[in-house]
């Protein structure tokens, strides 16, 4: 076929298409002109971006925060897995179970109120068992111990042992030398010694092994590892009747077990600062000041900036409240503590740590949301205010006293090198007023200006 004929045919077809399109457009324009109604444009369906999954949200967090969440979930009994900070389906499912238990929507992502509630619940359970990270002096091993559950301790050249008074709970730390050890070889030995162990669960990795099951009438958990010819094995034995109490602790102990600590982990958690700053609330003209008990714990000297030394005259260990007193001070402006109560949102007024304000000492205010923890009176604040706000005043949306701020580091059950995250709690106004009443402080009257009523508290330790 003649190529020129083909080209002419294609050109003719193109012209016909263009003409048809122009005719259609003209018809639409003509219709609009006759009817006065413009034709509706063809709707386009927008392309929706992929939805972010709970795992995506968790992966966007810092690893230390993911570890803290896993640790807290373990303590409330919804998570049973490694506290490594790695996001997994098990972690997301544990969050959903926690949300379900609280009657909330099971999203798999913790909102600030839920995160605060989780942290406070976990901290309360840690306190109930006396959880603490210690260093075994004989071996140098770092491990977590529920001191209230196992108050009896003994040790020898082969390790250490902690137990309850009745022997229902026992924790054993064994150390020994062995030629050319492997985790597989160690696991096989532990399966057979003592005789009669029934293994329900076993994991053997190149660097550690885990076994659990029944040993007589007790449940047991074993975690072991080695370095060179040095072997370290942690064994936990407990009566089946105690498993609801002990099993969350077992997970925490397994994750906290650091058989060969190095660097900063050898020395344990960092000591409290030699000089620590907090906030006090003036509650009487004659020098009574209320603050967080933890902020003035173990102080060689307590100073109120601009006024001089203070004495700690009373404390409430259950609610971590402390009452200080300074003498001979003038011009103090007590805060009115009447009528207020915590609502969904509060304004926190305190004096941040000097490092947070370039060496300054100005009072400042920030807003925070309030969430109730469990069915009790515990209240969580989010976001947490700056360091130095321990003891700060909280005012409700009507400008009335709603409670006192506390900043508490959470003890993570995971690696002991992880930095503790500061969590904020609110001691209710009723609790504060009751404490002051018992100690002869009249909470009536006073100023509504919180910035004029807060002072910097300076604790000097060894």
C-alpha cells in the first residue's frame, strides 16, 4: 500500500476526531446557553494515601519509649515477650488488650491519657512488689529483684539466692566456669538438672537460652548465657498459686537480666543529682511550704531561693507530700487552696530547672491534660512539664487549686542502661488539703495568683 495513502488516512481520522470533540463541546456550550445550567464536570475520585498502621506509629517513637511501653504492658499483664523496643504484632495486641480492659477503643495506639494510665498502673505494681535493679556483688551481674516478695537473701562463691519467708518464691543466680560452653549444651544440662523437670517452653539462641515449665509442684523459668568460660544462669521458682503475682515479674526479671554488664551499666542507675531543683507552694504567711516529698528526699540541706534554709516538718509517704517551713520570712503570698478540683485540663505553675531556662529562676505556666488511672484517685498528667516542676501548683479551668504536680522516673523492666522517662502525676486537691489540715495548716484564704505563690526549692545532697 502507498505510504502516502496511509498518512492521508491517519490525518483525516485525526481531523474527524478533533471536529467531533469540538462539536460536542459546542453542543454543551449551546445547551448551557439555552438552559442556563452549566453541565456538571466529571467527578474525579481522589487517591487516598495508605493508612498508617499501629506498627508505623510505634516505629516512629524513640526506642527507649518503645521499651518503656513494652515494660509497662508486661507489668499490667498484657504483654509476654522480649522488652527490646522492636515493634511486633504481640506488642500491638497487648496495647489493644490494655485498651479493652479500660473500656476504650481498641486502636493499638496509646493516646496520651492511656499512656499516662499505663505508666502509673505499671509503676504502682512495681512498688507493690518492691521492684529494684541491683548489682550482685559476687558476680557483678545486674538484675531486677522484687524485694518485697523475696526479702530473704543469701550468697556464696557459686552465686546468690533470694526467697520469700515461706519458700513459695525463690530466685537463684548461679555462676560457674565451664570449658567451651555453648547455649545448646547449657540448655540440655538445665533440662536434666534437677531430675524430673517438665519443659513446656524452650528457646535456644547462640547468645542465650530460655526454659520454662514445671519442677515438682512449682513453675520454673531459666535464662542463661556465657562469656568465654564464665556461665551465668538465672532461675525463678514459684508456687502455681502465686503465678498471677509472679509471672509479670518473671518477664521483667528476664528482660532486666544483664549477666555481663559493661560501661555505665556496671555502676547501675545514675545517682541522684548533688543539687536538685523543685518547686514549692506557699500555703501560709508564717512560712509553711508544700512540695513533692521525693524532691527533698535525702537532702543534707533544703533551701528556699531568696529566703534561706528550710526544715522538713512533716511528710506523707503514701502520697509523696512534704511540708517545709522557713522562719522569719516576710512578704510570702500563700496560694488559695479552696474549692478547686482536677478536671480534664489544668494549668501547671512552677519554676523550671535553671538548665531549662538559661540559669533563670522565673515562674512559668503550661497546660496539661488530666486522666484518671484505674478506679482509684491517681491522676496522670500529659505532657509532662519540665524538670523542676515537682511540687508545682495545678489550677483548674476556673483558676482554682486542683492539686500538686509530681515528676516520677519510671523504672523500666528492660535493659538497665535505658534512660528512665519522667512521668507526671497529680496529687488531688482533696488529698493536699487533708494533709495540710492534719498538720495544722489552714488552707482557707490566700491568693489566686499562682506565680506569686510558688518558690524554688533547692535540695543539696552528698
